[in-house]
C-alpha cells in the first residue's frame, strides 16, 4: 500500500509515493511478439548517471549510423527518458521549482507511458512523443512520428531499471563514469551560465542530498543488466565501433 511522505519535512526526502516495484530486481512480463527481427526496430537503451555522457554517446552513434551505406534508407530516432517524467501535482511542481524534488528517483518517471510508446514503436505505429519542459516541470505532447524508425537510441538514467522496459530493448548499454567526473561536468556546465556562481551551492547540496544517493541506490545497480558497459562514453571508440558492427550484421542485405 502506498505511503505518502510529508512534504514539509527535510528537502532531502523524496516527495513521491513509494510503490512496491522499486528495485532493479522487479518482475515484469516478456512480450510475445509475432513480428520478425527485421520488422522490429533495433532499440538501444543507454543508461548511466547524470552527466555521464549518455546523450553525447547517442549523438555519436547517430552520426556514425546515418553515414553507413547500409543505413541510407533507414530512419534513426533518439528518445530521452527525461521526456517521460510523470505529470506532477501542483505541490510537487512547487518543490521541483525550489530544487527540492528528486528527479532521479524511480517514482519521478512514467514507466507505463514509456512502455506504451516503445511497444507502439515496435509495432510500427506512428505515435506522438511527449516533451518535458525542464523550466516549468511540465510534460506536454510533442512531435508526431512521421516515419517508422528502424533504429531507436533511448537514453536515460533509469532505462535499465524496469524489467518490462528492458524486455523491449535490443541492446542494453551502461555508460560507466566515476562520480567525481560527473559532478565536475555538472559544475562546469552550471558555471558556464551567467548565474552559475549563485546557483553553485544549491546544486552541490542537491547533488549530495538527492542525486548521489539516487545514483548509488537505483541507477548504479542497473549496471548488472547491461550487455555492454562503456567507460569514457562518447570517447570510447571501441565500444561505439562494436555497436555499429553489430548493427551492420543485422541490417546487411
């Protein structure tokens, strides 16, 4: 039974309802597809901590894929799990705007919606993709798919968290970057903004009280499910080359 957490207590707490299915060992269902491998999009799930380089690795993969001769007639789609944050209540949104809501906690994401969209894509449906506004902390309908994708690059901190999502992936990747490097990247990104110096202290507090504990409790354990663990992320040419080679075998005529 869900238990509510007092929002007036310490901001280090997670103001979400804790459900039973919260561990990386959760049991899901195995989809029974009647489609052949050639009909199902090749879906790569790229997980890892914040600022580990997941998105940049997907971008590197995208750039290499689109230049492969065998992929000229195929479509590639990049999806971000952040666009599948669940709709917040007004009270939760107020906490989020104050930086007191843990957006790396599993309860922050709408896994049901993500599963629905991935399943529809696998079935060849042209679905409408959501779009998350990180400034207002609201989710709205985004673009409509115009083409059935042959390759989907899905990135997010908790992509490998739920078994029912993992069952929809063709390849599971974990970008393994140490916490100090990830924190320094976030600090440098913040300092590059005009108000960086004023926001630095709250960002570090948020990292220590929410982001780091969530990484250690929820994100890092999903590494066990990865087919491929990638140190250095985008800079790991060997790992990216392995993925490209694997896709070459799948898509060769």
